[in-house]
């Protein structure tokens, strides 16, 4: 089979790395890819939002399956467009991807199907915001409705802060994404994530994984896309996974199907583990990044076969096998991230890091130039190791990090601390 992966991050590198091992694979392409993905796939300079270009490429290369990594093309309808041309694509169609693309849609869906989530209201004006903030009382969470690259959420300790956040968002701080808002109650507890493959009907759980969103050690400082991840995640006990599947994910999947927007793809539920049980914070319509970088090294089954089964509605009979070993990924980012940072600094020692057993360096924001691999983004590398348990994977991953020579980069030194 000929496969095209869409995206250019560490998640897409991990997907390409796993797909490259499939006995079903013919050719593998990635649009646009990065300097590490080049080792697994042929990179093609097409933007994930260039639907015409992607469709034309698929026709020309006789692509049998497109695997869409990031949320923006999913929410904008890339799967719909490809399927309309008879090109099979893995990922939700736009109507189902609204579960990530519109927080208000997700909350209303929860309300219609009895799924536990924070009390909320969809807000379209400052007057409505004022009234609801007064009604609910602080602390509150103010969220832009649409995709805002993880920046559209303000945790407000006071009503005045909440009102300021609402005013800023409605005033255009998040562009179109913030034209409408969701204001909701602040939940207290530990955050956890749940991942599954969904084929429209059947929910096939993946192994557990947890990321670290904050830039600073001890999970402090501004949020990022994720500074590291580990799998398994001990916070997600088997009982909690079961409760999440039956009480949150399956009702939403059934609800979407009943409402005429069946969900196919990866279902990533962001949870708050509250005293009253798990409550849904958000849904992502794709693999997490860097959670994918710790799930893929643990997957023993053929990823390509699994994605095809999900696409074809055949997960019911499908089974996934996983390694017993744990995996841990340390993200190396450019100094300054998640604020402003420079591009173009040279990175050395990636091969030396990968000489260690059970270590894989997934590239996120890298490019290849005359001087070798250079940084081309905020999150740049995901140094990933397997080990007998999370502690062993952690020490192996940091040993590998120590072999990378990149003065302009930084990483957190405590990835996995909750699990170790
Ligand atoms: P979201 O994009 O909706 O997941 O929000 C981003 C982050 O904000 C989450 O990972 C949580 O850390 C936090 N957050 C979102 N909603 C709530 C809430 N209702 N209560 C407490 N924290 C929240
Ligand atoms: N690591 C968080 C995300 O992929 O959204």
C-alpha cells in the first residue's frame, strides 16, 4: 500500500517510523515532513492546508491511505475532500472533528448525551459574559470556542480576571477562534488523558500516556504543546480507563453517529480526575504530540493494519498488542519557547544519542541545510527511550539527551516525575 502522512511534527515522525515497519507498506510519503522524517519517508513540499495539492499528489502517486496528523486540516475538512475523490483517509471528517474545533459543540454534545464535564455556557457577547460570570462566580475558565493552538484558555481566579479575558477574546485576541466563547466552572484534580481508535462505532482503547504541558520543572510556567510524555500513565488505572470508555467516550461516539456525524480516527480525551470521578476537559481529534512518540515505540501490532481497520469500520474484531516496557520522551525545545525564539541553530549528536539501545530521536521542528540538521521550530526533538519501567526509560532518555550537542536548546529535567 502507498501511504501519505500529513504533518511535520514529532507525532508525524513517530507515525512514519511505525508505518515504515508495516509488512503492508509499499511507498511512504510525508507532506511536508522534516529532517528526521526523511529517514523513513519521502518528504513532499506540500502544506497540510493545501487540499488541492494534496489531492492531486494522491492521484498521481496512487496513494491508498492518507493519515492526517494535525487538527487544522481535519477541522477544515481534508478527510471529506479526499474521500469525495475516492481517496481513503484516516481521521474524522469535519463534522465530527468539531469535537476539537469547537469547544461549544463539544460541551453541547456532552450535555445532550449525559457526559460529565464542567458546568458551562456558550457566550456570544460581553453582556452575556458579564451575566454568566456573576452567576457562576470565580474561579472560572474562559475559552475561545475555536482552534487557538492551545492559547485560547484562561484560568481566572477572580470574576474581574474572567471578564478581562472574555473582553480580550471577544475583542479579537484569538482571531476568529474567539468570536464566541465557552465560560465554565473550574475543576480541581489531577489531569489525565485517554486515547482510543474509533471506527464510527467501536472504541478500541490504546495504551495510556501522559504529557507535561507546562514549560517549567514541577509543571510550572506557561503551557506548551507538551515538553515530554511517558507511557504507561499510572494515574489512568484500568478501572478509570473503563469508566472513561463507557461513561465518556462511548456515549459521545454513539451520540455523534446518531446525529449523523460518525467519528472515525483517534479520540483523545483530556480529563480532570475530580472527587466526583473523571470529567471531560477537552477532546482532540488526533494523536497527542508528544504522546504519540511514547505510544508508537510500545506498539507491537501493525499500525497500518489498525488504521485501515478503523477506516473500514472493522475495529470490533481487532486487537492491539503492546510491549510491556515503558516509554518516555523528553522534548528538546529552542530557548525562548513557548514565546519568541530563533531558528537555524545547528544540532549535533543525534546519531550518538540513537547509538544507545532502545533510543529513538523523533524530529519535530528540524530542517536539513549545508551545515547539517538545524532547529526550525519551537519544539525541535523528542528523545524517546524504552525501559523496564518509567524510571528506567527516564534515565535512558536523559542519557541520550546528554549526547546531543545543541547549546541553543533546552529541556525539562523532570519528565515522568509523577510516575517515577
Ligand atoms: P483545554 O484546551 O480545554 O484542554 O484547556 C487547556 C488546559 O486548561 C487544560 O489542559 C487544563 O489544564 C486547563 N483547563 C481547561 N478547562 C478547565 C477547567 N474547567 N477546570 C480546570 N482547568 C481547566
Ligand atoms: N500534547 C497535547 C496535545 O497534543 O494536544
